[in-house]
């Protein structure tokens, strides 16, 4: 069952019908029969316009009445039939109102579930966003460490080259000094001879 109109308006309309039924029940059948028939038409129109399964509801609502040919009912029987008919209509209206209220509860719960679902989705999206931020920061830190190590390696290579150059320069100076000393020794030996 689904409602074709707003459930609160449907509930209000049923309350109006129930009030009218209460007034009709207090009347004798000969004063209320026409008003009962008018109300019945309005209820049928309401059911068709309100419920998606209105035809099924009207089949149950209508009920069956049997008349025996040639038998005339007494005034008391007519009054009882009139009251029974109104009571049956009242039971249907109360059942429909309860059905509408249940539908409203279900819609309310459904709305709450939709809100919870939306909140969970937002939380999941925020969680994913934070995860990506953490991953980005982590990878940024890894890249910084790699850059730092690369710079250390470059510095080490430069220092190694500088040390090798200094060692080469020292070796060259040593060789020059050795050559100078050798030349001086050779010159002294020549001078001594």
C-alpha cells in the first residue's frame, strides 16, 4: 500500500469522516440514511484518491447485503442495519487510519535511516580523505628522506673527490719536495766533488 496524497492530510480527512459517523450513529435511520449515503460516496472517492490499492479496499469496505424478496424489514431491523453499516464503515476507517499511521512511522524510520546512511557516507568520505592526506604526508616524508640521502651521497662523493684531490696534491707536493731534495742533494754532491 502506498499513499497517493500526504499521509497527515489523509489522517485528518479520516478523522473528519469518523466525527460525521459518530453524529450519524446517534440519529435514527430515517433521518440519517441520506446523509450516510452522501458520506459513503465521499469515503469511496477519498479511498480511490488516497490509496494505491483503493479498489481492493473498497471491495472489503462495501460488504454484501442480501434482501429477501417480498420481505419488509421492521423499523428496528432497519435501525440495526443502519447502525451496523455505520459501525462497519467506522471499523474500516479506523483500520485505514492505523495503516496510514504505520506508513507514516515507516516513512519516518526510512527518513531516519536515510539520514544515518548519508552521515555514514559522509564519515566514510572524510575517512578516505584523511587516509589520502596521511598517505600524501607519508610519501612526502619518504621523498624528503630520499632527497636527504641523495644529498648526503652527493656530499660524500664530493668529499671523497676532494679528499682524493687533496691526497693527489699532497702526493704531488711530496714528489716535488722529493725532487727538490734530490736535486739539492745532487747539487751538494757535485759541489763536494
